[in-house]
C-alpha cells in the first residue's frame, strides 16, 4: 500500500493542470478581446466610410442646383402617393369650395382691428391663428372633417409639414393643407419659403395617399397691423424642390460642457 501523499506532492501533481487551464483561459480571453477590438475597428471604418460617402455627395457643386420632384420625395420617404388635384372630381370639388370659403373668412377676420395677430412681433407667429381659423371653418362643413394630422404612432403633432388634414368622409378622399403667410412684394422672391424634412415613417405626418395643397396668404407688410390682400391655393403634386445641405447644432449640443474652455462664472452659478 502506497503511503499517503504530502500536501506538497499533491500540489506538484495538480499544478500542471491548473497552469494549463489558466493559460488556456488567458488565450481565450485574449482571442475574444482581439475579436471584439477587430469588430470595433471594422465598425469605425464603416462609419467613417459612410460619412465620407455622404460628404462626397454633398460636395457635388450641382447638388444645390438640381430640382427634385416633390411627389417622388414624399413617395420615397413615406411610401405614400401625392395625388394630382382634379377640380372636376365631386369630393375634390367639395374640399376646394370649403377651402375657398374658409380662406376668405380667415383673410377678413385677421385683417380686422380686433384680430389676435395685431401686436405680434413677427408675422410667422400668426400662422397658427390662420391654421386654427381654417380648421374650425372647414370642419363646420357637413361631410368634411378637418384636423391636425397624426403621425403613424397616432400622435397629433402641430409642428412640421403638413399643418392640416381634410377628409371628405363619404369618399375617403384626403387633402393635406399647409397655410403660408408672405409679404406681397416678396411674391417673386427666391428665398426659401417652403421646406420638407424627411423623417422616419413613424414620426411622419404623411400617413395616407392624398392631395397636397399649399394655401398662400399675402399681406401688406405693415408690422403688427397686417392687412391680408389675397390668397392662392396651390397643388404641390407637380412642385420641384431643391436640396440645401445644412449641418446644425442646438444649444444643448454647444453648451453641454465638454466644449467649454472658459466662462465668466462657474457653471453651477448659472
């Protein structure tokens, strides 16, 4: 019968196995870390490559001169069609007549002395009053429903294009309406007065095949005492738009802390 092993002998016997396991584990950890590092490098390279590809497109000197069909832009970004407006169609005709009456009414009441627009600092702040007046007046027509468009997530959203949604209930015909206010003398201006921002399908307010209409109200330019002169209704189905490449940052991006290298007082004192 063999004598029992001493603790030292037992340690010497199991030591090679322990060392092997430690070495194997270290190898596997190192290989895993190397694989993760390689994946991070590939992802970074892909991200850099994508950014450089975008820059290459935006550097094209013709990009700001090209004109893009608005209907294809909407179709590409939302999957929805921009329908041409047919004034002879009964449903479209009913929508047109309601817009005519509402536009006349809005132009009249917002030119009066008691209008909520009087005293505003900027005419752009008055757009919402026109939207509310148009919505109320159009919605009062039997057979029509006028509301603020909802996103695909079912959220009513005031900001962004379009401002109003009109539905001819019996036929299901839908028209999006976007009111704009502009000074009469700037009618032929080449400065931007309409824009459309591509967004995810969930946050887009365009959720249906529809007519897309713009209702422009001209005014005399008398700040704080505007008188509205004319209105024009436009069918955007044949509109051509230009792309303005613009990079932007918010105050939150700028003053978040990591960019600040000096200030008049400690951040906590603000």
